[in-house]
C-alpha cells in the first residue's frame, strides 16, 4: 500500500509539472508556404540565373532552326553536308544538356542556401515567440497526432517573419 501511495504522489507531482508546461505547435510546411520571403527568393534566383536560362533557350532555338533547315534543304545537300549538319545538331544538343544539368545543380544549391537562411529566420522567430509567450516546448504539427487549436503558433511565426512582422534580423 505504501508503494501505491508513493507512486500516486510521484504521479501527482509529475502531473503538476506537466500542467505548468506550455506547449506550442507549429506547421513548418505551412510557414514555408506562406513566407513572403519565398517569392523574394524565387525572384532573386530567377534574376541570378536568367542569363544562363536565356542561353539555353537560344541554344534550343538554334537547334530547332538547324533541324528545320536540314529537313528543308536536306534533299539538295550532299551526304557529307547532311552528316555534318546532323553532327552539329547533336553537338549543340549535347552541349545544351550539359549546360542544363549544370544549371539545375547550381540552382538547387543556391535555392538550398537561401532556404537555409529562411529556416534560420523561422527558428529565430519560433524562439522569440516561445520565450516571449512562455512556451516550454514547441513541437512540429506534422508529427503531432492531436493538439488543441489554441496551441498552434504557425500564424504568429508567419507574422513574425513577415517584413512588417518584426522578427527579422
């Protein structure tokens, strides 16, 4: 009987400690989706890589033009001229594919860098809100099976990272 009383006392003390803990829930996916910086990041990257994108478009146009010329003038070309034209087209296509692959890799790397900076800003906003509002714990909405809607701080974080929100560096 003494063990049960001791166990009950420990549970009551633990229950009191948990009752005092304030827990917040955040949807990081939603914050990232609603973040106004997403649009700015997309625009920044578009400007940064626009010359390379335009170069690939020009190569595509050149290939199409040469293919049309080969199709149009192929009957009047010698076999050697046709072979050279086909090789030239294949060379441009291979070069374009290589440049497109490099562009995609560079774009993904830069996007990851920009997203890491945004994620750092989001984590700073979460920390600010948690300390300001007295949260003991903030957990991810995506991994939490149930929570009360009042525990959700997602919109507060979105507001905090917005340029007019105030949690920006």
